[in-house]
C-alpha cells in the first residue's frame, strides 16, 4: 500500500507569510495527488488536483507542485481564512490515501 | 446548488449494524461517481469506499473490506453505506462526497454523520 507522509505536522505562521507544506509518497505516484483544506467542524474542501491544477473557485494564492514522490502545497501570502488543517491525498482507480494532515496555526 | 445530506448515524454496540444514506441534489446524480470518507474524533481523514456512476464498480479501503458495503440508487439520487460487524475503531464522522468529473476528486461534501460504536 502507498503511504503518504506530510511535513510538518504543525506550522506556525503569520498573516502575509509564504507557507509551504510537503507531502511524500512511499512510491512513485506520477501526478495523482490532491490537496484539501479542512476547518474545525467542517467538511474538507478540495484545493488542488493532479498535483498542480487549481480547483474552480480556489484563490490563486494556493498552488501545488511536484511529481513522482515529492509534492508541495504553497500559500503565497497567508490570509486569516487560511488557518486550517491541510491534507494531501493520493488517488487512483483502486484506492485513495490521505496524509496525516498539517495544521497551520497563527504565530 | 450541489447538496449532499447524510443520515443514519448514531450509537451502535460492537458487532452491530447501521446503514448510512446520502441524499444528493443539484446535479445529475447518475453521471457522477461518489465516495465515503470518515474521520475519527480528533484524527485525520480516511477514505472508506468509492462507487462508479453506474454502481457496477465499487472499491474499499482494506480496513473496511468485507464489513462495509457501498451502493447507490440512481432513481432516488442516494448512496448508501451498509455497515456490519462494527468495531470501536469504526467510530467516526462519515462524510459522503461527490467525485468531480474533471478533478476525479471529492469536490462536494456533505456535513457528515457521526457513528459511535460503543457498549
């Protein structure tokens, strides 16, 4: 089974900061990676799919990159609404696997 | 507007059964794959199952294979999750989600329904 590992687990940042979250796959997954944002008590929200494609309606300050086994989610200028937990997720025809999550906190 | 509403959660004893439903509206249901994702209290997201738009192909996480069964009724715009032989580690909020036709990922989610397995 493919394992997804995110780092860091927690990140403290200030409004306006550039933030980068890393996700590593235990084996090659091409570009089959998505990123989600989740706020407490709410359902997750799709941000990025196929490693770098921005979901409709998602602000352009969010971007994704990578392929193979290493991927990043970047928030170019952190906004108050962005404090949340972020999950990467590998997907293919047969299964989906989430990373353990990265909580972005207010510094 | 796309809307997904889960129901059927509650308290059940270990070894018991429960059926979750997810009623969809606001889109052409029979053209979208659907999935279930769960989240144990204070923990991360775990994919549970996905079903194609026809219902002919269904895949499951290893942790639920043989105990949970996903199905859909396109005439009722509803997906189901039949949960048997429930264990304490099945305790979670269960989310129903639509799989986007372009993104191939969960682009719309319900609000979730809590399943608690405890004696």
